[in-house]
C-alpha cells in the first residue's frame, strides 16, 4: 500500500482503545481487531510484509472503529463480533488453542522483563495468545502504552539504546539512564492495572456477571448511581469459552473484591 492510500484509509481514526473493522470493495467485513491504540495497530496491518497482512492490504477498501475506553471491554467486544460475523481473515482467531503466554522475569541489571514464550504449566503467565506473533503484537502495544523499552523486552536487538529512545518514548533503561526501580514501577502498573474507564471522561464501563456467569457489558454516565439504571445500560451478550478465558485472565491480573448485590462490576 502507498502512504497516500494508508493516509486516506486512516483519516479520522484515533489513537485510542477500541475495536476496528476492515471492509473489502463489496463492503463485506473481512477483519475485526482490537488495540489500545487502534490507529497504530491499523498502521501495522497496512505496513506489514507478512503474507496474511499483504492479503488484507490487497482487499481493504474501508476501515471503521468503535471506542471502548478500556482493553477489557475491547477484548469482550472483539470476541463477540468475531463469532457473530465470522470475518474471513479472523479464521485463525476462532480457534481456541492458546500455545503462548506473556511472562514476567528480571534481567541481571534488575529490570523487569516481559517475554512471550511457549506456555509452561510450571509457570504463571500474565496473558495467553494463540500464536507467537499475536503475543509480540500485544507486547508492542504494552511497551508503547507504558513507555517501556523494546530492547529490554527483547523486541529489538540493538547493541546500544533502542530506537524508541531516539524518539523519546523510552526513558533510557536500555542504557542504564533510568533506574530499575523507576522503570519497574511502570511494569507493575501494567500488571496491576484494574481501572475500567468509559469511552470518554463522563462515562464509566460496566461488566455484568450474574451468579458468576457473564451476561454482557455497557456504559453509563459517571453520575448514575441507580443499580436499575446501570443494568438498563447493559448490552446483553452470550457467554462462551473465549469470554470465560478473557475474564479469568483479567481477574487473575486484577483481583476484584467489590461487586454490588447483582454482580455488576463498575470502576
């Protein structure tokens, strides 16, 4: 794709959390994805030289998006959309085998490292993925969102500083300029983050569980306190194996102790 074609496709697409859609010349939905930065993720799709990505590039004629305000809501929404519309290039994502995980380690210099590796039953993973490439793409998003270092997280192999340091999006951990305790604080922010936001500052996100079963998600104004009003804002969705996996992973990383009487999770 040329730069001009990409610019035209991405006109108006924000750098925000949400789901995105890619349509072909017949306006058929061919791919659904999610990202904490949907504009950047679409750029990766259209600049990639991967065989599958080149096929998507050749078919793409239009993109769309929905903001969700938080990655958990993006994950739940993406899973539901893929099962509902069965986009052609999401075929691999309909499989439920997850062979790779995101693991936390510490390097000899004391910096915490996030690594994508084959799942190990003896270790506790932070996230799971259906492929190594999916894990790397997610790790790129995490590194960008938390201003971590691509070299430390083995996404680059530069001998000195990483490329992001020149762009001032890495604080210099790769050359020892940032202390491990300062860097690791941001890693732990990622690990422990549990803030569920709405699509704008006036909203809050809602996830509805009833007797431990997923029922759906939605949004309401932050000033809404009525449990009835909150439940009325829920978009009811079907529970399935993938949704249970998403929720288990999220609650494993972000223990939640406060639910209301109707199991309506609100942050």
